[in-house]
């Protein structure tokens, strides 16, 4: 039944096509990179971070976990984006237009009830359009904390991150009135550089180690999903699906950039994305036992995996490998090099240091000062008899003369 319905949709789509659509050209491929892949191109910034956080953090990331998670990501990109959207959905165009309502225009004559999945799909697309830009821009702004300038400007105040994110999103939505072509020509070169950066950094962190390529085996993803090493259970799929955020743009933006230009640009984008995910996995395996990295709150492998020599900006000490700020006890214990000293008072006559008076709960007895000074009962020199216990390493003061 589903196969017959698909045949009818494809036949109706072909009969309704009044033009050949936007033709293939390298200029339009560049526009496609700037318009279509903005969301899915930034998914490596938060996908592995979400999976790692849901499975116990960096110390629990062994090879089986990483290879399984990478396998789920790779095959999710393949099945949902490549097969579902590029190979299947893009054939169901309405006069070379795509999107949920263009699809509904093709199938509505087969049953009035089809308005229900169209409404659900439209609501899901609206929700994704609200969620994805907020997550992407917020993660990018939080990543600025890894450099000195960003840490000084933003600090630990999350309210500043929210305000900056709102400002950037407002500017982006305001400039959209310039049209798809203008936006694509402006962002196309930037997105091309971005995807090249993703692929190169992934290759650098792979370091020629081909063991990470075992993640291409779909069996590893299935074993990780249903195995005991997956601490998040089936909920891990919620984190894995982050790698496909914005994949629906390949179908919905088909009328803006043309079907052939999406066919030509997607293989380049997919290879760069997979290389970056593999590089993140290799970096996690190489730094699994690093206690300094594990101490970083909200550790993001995307921002941490770039080698120090390739960082154009100076990293903040909190995120510098081997120089992470660890929690310190408020009252460190005594050591031989620096003995612990208790606060002391002075004898009112000879000014010699004397131990402090115990708390009210103490049962110690205090006598008059041995130096004979008329000191109040609340103070006493060290020669007085007391039952308080001296801490280890404390040097007892000299007696009053």
C-alpha cells in the first residue's frame, strides 16, 4: 500500500512539474551551502557532548561506548538524511517545491484524514525551527568561554549568554528579508570554510589511527543501543538525533536552491560531518583518563579537541590541559613545609602570643596568667594550664618571661 501510494505521488509530481526548476551551477551550490546546511552543519558542536553527558561523562567513555555512539550517529545521518530526505522525499516535489505542505498538496486527494499528519508535521517543523537555532547559537556563545577574551567578557554569568544569543538571532531574522539568494551568497563562502574546518580538525584528531573507523559497522551501534554499557538506555536516541537537526531543510528548501544543487552538495557536507565526529571520538578515547579534563564542567569535545598549536586565540586557564582550576578545600590540612597555626591573642602585659580561648562547649580550665599581669579572665598566656588539644605541626609559643 505504501509503495503504491509512493508511485502515485511520484506520478502526480511529474505531471504537475511545469518547469525544470533551478539548474545546477557552482554558484548555486555555494548558495545551497549557505542556506540549507546551517543547522545540520553546526550539530557537531553539541551532539557528542550530549551523548557523553548522558552516559556518565569523560571517565566512562571506553572504546565500546564511543564506537557504538559514533556508529549510531553515522547511520542516523545515512538513514534519515541521505535515504529519507535526499533519495526518497525529494522525489515528491510539487512544481519543484518541497516541504510538508507541498507534500500535502500532492496527497490530499487520497484522503481527507491526511490533513492530520500534515498538521503534526507542520507543528514539528515549527518546533524544530524554534529549538535548533537557540541550541546552536547558545552553544557557540558558551564556547567563547574557552578563550581569555570570551571568559573575561562573559564570565560565568549565563544571563549574558542568553542576551547575546537573543541579539544574534534577532539580527539574523531581520536580514532574512533580503532574500534567499542574498543570504546564500553571503553565508555560502563562510559555510564552505566551516565544513572544511570540520573535516580537517577531524582528520587531525584521528591521527592516522584507523581503529576509529570500526564505528562504520552498524552492528556496533545496535550492540551499544541495547547493551548494558549504554547508561541512558533508549533515551540516548534523543541525543543521537541531534546530529540530524535541520535535515528537513534539504526537502523544504528545495524550491529555493534546486534539487540538483542539493544532490551535488550533500556528499561533501556528509563527509565533513562524519570526519569531525570520528575526530571527536578519537580525542575522547585519547583523553579518557585525563583527570584535569574530567574536572571541567560541561566538557565539550568539539571545543577541546583542537590542538594547541592550531588555536588562533589564547585559551583560558580553566580549559587549558594540565592547568584546570580544581576545587580547593577551604581549610587545608597542616603540612611540614607550612604548619597550621591557630589564631592567637597576646598577653596584655608581655605581648607574647597565647592560645585562643576554647569554645563555650569546652570543659577546659583556665587559671590566672603566670606572668602576674592583671589580665582579664577571658585571656591567658601560654603558660596557663589548659586542656585544649594542639593540632599536629603546631609549634607551641614561648612562655612569658
